[in-house]
C-alpha cells in the first residue's frame, strides 16, 4: 500500500495564491468572504471577534464592522506565520491577536466573544455537531456565528472544481483529488441539516443562484444567533 501524498506546504502556498489572485476560482472565493460581511445583520455588536481556521488571514480585510479586538486563530504554524507578517502593524496595537488554536476544542472561557467567523472550515472537521456546540459555548447570548461553506459535493461545485482549481493544483504537483477527499469530510447536505436542526435563528444565503438548493450553487453563507 502506498503512503498518502505529501502536500501540506504546497497546498498552503496554493491556497493563499488562489484566494488573492484574479482567477475565476479566486474571484469566487473572494466573493464568498464579501457576502458573509454584506449579509451580517446590522444590529449585531461585535466588540470582540474570534475567527477559527483563519489560515493566513484572508477574511479580515472584508470585515467592515468596527471591533475592539479580532482574535485570529488557526492550527497551522505555517499559516499563522504568514498572517503575522501580513498584520504586523495591527498586532502592535493589539487590535488583532494571532493565536494557535484547535477549532474543535478552544481554550477560551464561555461567552468570551460577540461573534465567531468560520469561512471554509466546518467541512474539514470531524464531529461537526460537537464543533458547533463548542463554537456556541464561546459566544455570548444573542451573539453570532458566521459561516461560509462550499456546496461540496453539489453538482455546480464539482463542475467548478474541474474548471480551474484542480488543473492549477496538478500543475504544482498537488494530488488534488486525494486532497479534496481527505479534507472535505463533511457534505454540505449534512451540514445544512445540522445547522437548521440545532439553531432556531439562522439567516441563509446561497450563491450564485440564490436558489436554496446546494446542487445549484457554489457557496452557502449563514449567520446563526446563539
């Protein structure tokens, strides 16, 4: 039996590039970050914000609402190193804090934050219901959990994957199909069921068709009132 392919550093570099460059895949990824902020309810006070699975800090530039402190977390030292270089000035005045955290078992006390942001994270994590419970724990009552998910394995998502990201990854020697199988362990169809079952107050948006059917969209965006 062959060993699993080694891809972590190449994947990190590729993901960082795809989120920032002007390609079709990059533009759609950027749009998903923008939509999360555009759809945030205007009455939400977000003095202290926690982002889990923040990677190298793609989402922060899209946050327009004022905050006192933005705590950016990830489990990858390589990702956090890039983020620390990117936000060096904000780190100096403590408006941004960068910490290594396990998104499934956070070290913060109950009700520590007003808002939690998770963009393209929950599809990667085992036991998603338990993860949602953990995220809920650290958010104050009437706070918000903001989530972006890929509509994988929906039809439009699988088609879009073949039109760009797969080809680009393979050029870099990344075993893309293996990577997706190993990383995207939770189906969008199941995750939506879990979110809708466990929370009563959920505002949702599908993109790009806005029709509430995962097969016809690339991304699912939601804000959950705790």
